[in-house]
């Protein structure tokens, strides 16, 4: 019984379905990184149609789709009920694992380490309600022997229960 209540406590209070995650800001060592969404959109437009379709299909196969229009970089992803129950609602890249997680009210905080690339960080997500949340993430790493700190802020909104033909994010590979 306690295992079930622990699992329920780690299930984020959001709805399964189609979500849009939009980057609000990204900084490297305290300096804003440029918004690359306009450049990426322009590059996508200039790609030959077959190359663009291949790139979009590869992204879709991983459970991610570029969101149309808008100013800042945004992606759409499908989150299944199982993903939420397994606390796999945030996409992680490269051999990362959570080292701690805590909850205070509607804010979740965590720390993580990654082996590829070697880095560590922390983040927090505040759930506004079951259809929106905001996250702040800080990652520290080294590049060419120099320490680097990347900070990111993003917000997410639920678009609906139907994900259409977008499949849920694939689980990260087992180490």
C-alpha cells in the first residue's frame, strides 16, 4: 500500500494528452542566448520537401513535434497516463538521472546528474493547475576546461486529450 501512495505522490498533477512546451528564456553564464526559433523556421522552409519530411518524421518518431508559428521555440509532445504515473513527464537527454526530488505545495524541485555530457543541475516546476506549468532549470558543466552554467525557463500548456498521430515520448534507454 505504501508503494502505491509513494507512486501517486510522484505522479505530476497534470492531464495526459497533447502538451506544448515553450521556451521563455535561455542563458549561458548569465548572458541571454539568442532565440533560434526564427532561424530554425527559416532553415526548415528552405529545406527540400523530402529532407524536411524526413527530419519531421524522425522528430515525431521520438515523440516531439515543432509547434507551428509563435515567437519563441516551442515543441509539442504527447504525454500518456503511463508516462505521468512513471514520472517520465519531462524529456531528459543523455544518460541523466534524478538524484533527489521534493514537493512543496504545487512546486516540485529536483536535482540530477548526467554522464553524457558530464553535468549536474537542479530544477523546479510549479503546476498552475492540471493544464499548465512553469519550469526553471539550471545546469552546470565544463566546456574546454571552463565552467559553464546554463539556465532555462519554459512554460507548458495542455492542448487536449487527443494527441492525434503524435506518439508519446519514448522512454529513455536503460543504462
